[in-house]
C-alpha cells in the first residue's frame, strides 16, 4: 500500500495522493487491491519521469471508460470552467 501511495504521490503530487483510498479485498477467492478515488477539488497534472508533453505536466480527463490527455489550451479552458467558482 505504501508503494502505491508513493507512486501516486510521485506522479500526481502530495495533495492528489490524499484523494485515494487503497484497500485489500478478497474477490472470488483472490486478493486484490481496490482503489477508491475521490474527485480532486483542484486541477491535478501528471508528471511522470520526464515524459510529459508540457513542462507543467499533462492534464487528463475521463472520457467514458478511458482517459484523454488534453492539449494545454484545452486543459486551461476545461480547468477554467470546471474549477472556477460556480463552474
């Protein structure tokens, strides 16, 4: 569990790591790690081993069952509308 939380902290930052809650459960006789994620109250950028496309990191949004990296201009607009008061 510590390794998982540290990996999230390394890629997403200290504040984002507080939004996850990993737990071990038995599912159909197998031990699995189930991670519950809370919505972040602020934008979170992924910085991973220097492979990010933007210097500030990459911004992803959920799209159906997957995640999509937004270009910097699109990310700024999304953040402006999603995280602004009343947005």
